[in-house]
C-alpha cells in the first residue's frame, strides 16, 4: 500500500471532474433502479407502501435539492436528489390508487411535514431579506447552510415513521430496493468527495441517507431471513420437478424417493379470498387449491402443475392459517407423478370437472368434497385439510339424519342449486 501511494500520480482537476461525473451518474442510475423495482412491486400489490410518506419524502427532497443547488452543489451531486424527488412523488401517486392519501395522523409524520413547511418558509424568507438588502451575501450563505442542516435533521425525522412501520410490519417492505438505494447514496458520497468543490455540509445528505436506507434494508432483511428459517424448520423440502404429464399438460414429479406420510413441500403462492357466484367463475381458476372458507392458494411454484387423480398419491393438509403442506399418502418413487384428489380441497357446489385419470376408482366427473364416496374419503384421512373434513363430516351427519345430501354451507351459494353425487 505504501509502495502504491508513493508512486501514485496526483489526480488532475479534469480527472476529478470525470470521476465525480461517473459517480454522480451511477448514483442517479442506482436511485432510479431502486424506484423502478419498488414501483413495480407496489403496482403488483406485493408491497403496501404509505402514499403520504412517499409524497412527503418527495417534497422534503425537492426542498433539499433547491437549497443544495443554492449552496454550491455541482450538477453531478444533484442527479440523485433530482431522480429521488421525481421518483418518490411518482411512487406516492402510484400507491395513492391503492390506499387513500390522508393527512398525516402520526406525531412523527406531522412533525416532519410541519418542519418541512417551516423550513420552506425560512428559505423563502432568506431570499426576501436578501432582496431587501437586510441580509448580506455572506449572511445568506450562512443562513442557507443552517437551513440545510435543519433540512437534514428533518429528513431524519421523516424517516422515523418509516423505521417504526418497517419494524412493526416488515413484510410491507422489501430489502432489495433499500439495498440498491444505500448503494446509490454511497455513490453520491463518493461523487461529493471527488468533487473539487466539496464542502462538509454537502456530505450530510448522502451519509445520513446511506445509514437510514441501510437500516430499513437491514430491518426488512432480518425478517426475510427469519421467515426463511421458519419455513425451513417446517419444510423438509423434498425435491419436486415439473414436467410433461400423461394425465394432462404438465405435472409435478418426485425428484427423489418419498415415504408415505412424509411432508413434501409447502404450497407457496398468493392467498385468494373470493366468493364464486357462478359455475363459470368456479371453473375459471383450475390451479387454485382450496384451503378454507372461500379461501384458496394460487400456487406460485411447481404445484401450479399438480394434477388430479381419483387414485392420488399425495394429500394436502393445512398446518396453520393459510399454510398448506403436500404430504405423501403412499410410498412414491423418484420420477412418479404426484397427484392430488382435487375433491379433497374443494367445497364449491358449482365446481365440477370431467376426469380421465385412468385410475380404477375414477369417478369420471369430479365434484366437491361432499360428493366423495365415504370409503374413498376415509381412505384419504388424515390427509384432508381440516376445514374440508369439517364440511364432509357435517354433510355425512345430515345424510345420516334424513338419508339425503344437503348442500354444504361452505360459501354464499344460490339457494336451490342441485348437488348431484358422482357415481364413484
Ligand atoms: Zn378420475
């Protein structure tokens, strides 16, 4: 290192400008990349950001941008705050479509809004005083630096609700954009120190924002890690592979030998709460797997391709609210197709499906759980989700009383719909 230093050429002014510009552009690109990722997640409703916070953040950054410009920040140093102000206002408006823009309720939010408005008034005041010659140029400069310090303090205050909310609801935030933004502020810090015009007060903003963004990334990341650990404890991850199926289209195949009773995998995906009101609706989402009262999982992974069979080798159980695990009901050899009896996870009276599974027990037309022949149902136990077991037991009790099948009340169904039994 000493050797390197002693031979290093002094960096010329032009070089420094080039380095400053490269870091400045990098900071802007990273900033926008973080926002694009964030806005896309918010648009898909995978994140529920607070629109009020984002618009306030955009306002605070715009104020800072103007004062930094006035305090001698170079163009390279202003790329990031410009990108940040425009993007956060855009994100605020995207989120506004999902949750209403409200007047800040929480003390921290209000404090930060009032502080920003007060600082805007103070800054406007310095121009008025300069115009009326009550303030000299040097005094105006000193006032700008003082306001810049206060704006940075206000940025910290603005961040407090974000830190609190992320701590309370870590799933509302995703660590990746925050990590990218941390890198963007690091690049801005490097832009600032590589500039020949750098001043200590221009370094406050990148350093502070880098630490604050890193804190949000760390808080939300901690929970992602905790979730992954929790799932791993519950999930003995058997290998499953999607591939072409003889039953229908693509199917799920065992990637290793699995013993009867072993947990194969969690069904991961989006939880859907929905009331089907017509047969068309009931048939429109064949991939959904029922988990409870008007609740389904729309599988995100391989289980999207899990085919039905009237002689299945896997069952589904719910081990916690909205948490479903696929379990082997028989010994399964590597390469075997995994099949589930769809009737065990469905109680929508509108739902039915023609079946050509080829099993000796094929029911030809497959309908909801209450249509399962009792011996077939009992053969599946305990690998039927608790909710559907309850529906089946209730219908059996009804059958025992009056000898007929009463339609289950597992959804808000239209009165009078018939519930034909399959031939079994
Ligand atoms: Zn069948």
